[in-house]
C-alpha cells in the first residue's frame, strides 16, 4: 500500500483526494499539509483521516509517506519538489512544473540525484478524447499529421456570477493575480493543458514559438487572460494553442488534428473522424471520466512497476519551455527558437 502526503489542500486537491480515494486498494493518503488548518482538516476528513501538518517539511519526515502530491500555488512548486526529492519521496506535481527554466534545472538535478519518480499531473492526457486520438495518430490512420489545434477556454465563472472580481479565484490580491507568484497569466495556468496536449499528440520536437497574449476581461491580473500560441515542429507540422478565461467555447476544451488522410475533432464527450473519401464524419460519444482518478492510477502503477510515467519530468520541462518561449516571444516581439529558452 502506497502512503501518500498531499501538500497544499486548496481547490484542486479536492479532485486529487477524490482520485486517491478511487484508488484506495493500492494507495492511502496518510498525511496532508496546508498553512491554513481548516483546509488541511477538510482534506484529511475527505480521505478518511490523515495526519495534519502546517509545515510540509515535517510531512516529508513522516516514514509512512512514500509519495507526495504537490497541489501548491505555482511559486512554491520548485521548493516543494526539491525538498520531496531530497527526502526520497516520489512526486506527483500539479502543473506548471515550476516558474521558469532555472527552477526546472534545480528540480531535474534533485530528481536525478535521488532517483525518485516524478510525474507531472497533466490530467487532460487522461481524457477520453486524447486517449482515443493518440493511438489513431500512431497507427497512421490520419496519415502524416501537419496541423494540430489545441484549445481550452472558459469565462472565469465567479467573475461572471458575482459581477465583480472580488470572489474570483482570479481576483485581486490572489496569487493568480500576481505575475511573480503565478509565473505569468492564463497561459501558465489553464493554458498549460492545451500546451502539453499539443506536445503529446504532435509527438515531435517543438522548434519555434510565437504568441499573442491579451487581457480582455480580468484587469486585476498582472498577466494575460487570453493566449494564442503558434508552434513549428521539427517534422514540418505546426500547432496552434488557444486558451482563455475570457470566452466560452461550445465544448470547453477542443482538439483538431489534420493529416493528409483525414481529420479528427474532439472535445469532452464527443469525437468526430473524417477520413478522405468519407461523405460525413464518423461520430462517437465519449464518456467523461474522472481524469484525476486515472492519472493517479497511472502514477501508482508506475511506482509499483518501476515504469516511467506517460507525462514525466521531461514532458513537464518541454511544456514549460514552450510556455516560457511564448512569453519571451511577446516580450521580444519576435519568433523565438526554443533551443535558446
Ligand atoms: N489540473 C487542473 O485542472 C488544475 C485546476 C486548478 C488548479 N490546478 C493547479 O493546482 C495548483 C493549486 O491550485 P489551486 O487552485 O488548488 O490553488 P488554491 O489557492 O485553491 O490552493 C493552494 C493551497 O495551498 C496552500 N498553501 C499555500 N502556501 C502553502 C505552504 N507554504 N505550505 C502548505 N500549503 C500552502 C493554500 O493555503 C491553499 O490551500 C496550481 O499549481 C494550479 O495550477 C490544476
């Protein structure tokens, strides 16, 4: 039985705790840490009881903890990941891996030195649509892929409901509103999902990036609320990322893959495939699974079998590099070569 410590007991740790509970035959959350006691107590109760810590460094001393699940604000990821690796605890870490490439190097050094397994909690790789699309690409059904569109957009809901930013998790004074704590704006937060999805589906090295970052609806953010990112891959294909907290798209997130033998479009709950010569697309309704339960099941399996996670440290670094490159392209008003990031 894997002993788990959750570090950071805010919003997303609710989904993670649900995911650990769904895998209770193979893992148990034995410890939780948060600087806000009520948040830690709530999460401890959700997992059926766990030791509560205010300081996660003390949690890392607990011998019953084999792995930690880091659900902290972005600026705390690097320190927690390095401390966990140094304490020889395996790591599941929420996106983004950390704030910048210097921090990523520190995490990489600590992970390599300790030999622990680090998995990036890129939960949308476990959506039904991505799981359906990836093998079709690899089997060559669509032929040579030359364009992928990956989007994730929603209207920041608390902002709409209250008519003011005061109650929004993107509101003034929150860590998400501050560039130095967030590492940027929407792109390094929700925009991380369509970015790792693009890289996973493209299966090719990203060479250059350029971006347009704008803020339409959330002036309380230092950073953007909308990101458009153009990527060129080494194999000649290209990708486009659209991500926003300022607009609703019909399906929330969506993926379009175009190859010389056909196209696939997908969102939550539905996939459409149109091969060359077909008169109308083949449509399949999809389940909407609990992606946190799936990613946690995969993480547990990797630890049990000594396997490398489908979204490893290398995938986290590649995603962060693309995002940092996008920010650099806006700062420098040019197309950025990713080998310089
Ligand atoms: N996968 C997804 O769909 C998804 C969705 C939302 C958030 N996230 C990610 O999850 C992470 C957390 O986001 P959130 O929305 O849960 O944020 P949040 O602000 O709701 O929760 C963060 C928690 O960390 C606690 N905390 C702060 N400093 C601490 C410290 N030093 N030690 C221990 N606890 C500390 C806070 O008290 C809070 O409870 C971020 O990396 C975010 O990008 C992922």
